[in-house]
C-alpha cells in the first residue's frame, strides 16, 4: 500500500499556481464593490438584498445575500442569509483539505517565493 504524502502534493500544487492566488489565500482577498447593495427579490416574504464584490488581485467574485428587516420602531437591518464565491479556474486546491497543516505550508511557500 502506498502512503500518499498530501503535504508534498500541496506544495507541488502551490508552486505551479499564480502567486496572486496563493497570496489571496494567505492574506485574504482585496475586495472592491462591483454592484453595491440593491434589491434583488424576496425570501420568505422579506425583501432580499444582494451585493457583488470582486477581488482585484485574483478575480474571485463574492455574492452576498441579505434579508431586509424592519423593526416595530422603523429601524431597518440587513441580516446575512448567505454568500457564494465564484473562483477563477484552478483557484480551488483539493489538497488543502488533506494536508496536515495547509495554511502553514502555504505561508512557507510564499516565503520562499519572496526570497528567490
Ligand atoms: Zn483574491
């Protein structure tokens, strides 16, 4: 039986990816607003509001959904009811979920990339 070394597989994958993808995974995305908060429909009788953000570094798109609630005193709230990410091709790294310490390995791979 072969033992699969997921740490090494992750490192090999990281070394082939655009550094922008790896940097976003390490330090989070750089969001800017594509479409600001706008009415998008209804959810369970409440108004549903949407906002679309894009990452200026890697191109990931985040779509956020909120329910608009109005309290008895007239004060409104936007309560998060979910969000969806649309990643660029090859952004998803299946090995991240199987490696022993994926974020630490990812960080070290960026450290090496910056020193060569
Ligand atoms: Zn990004």
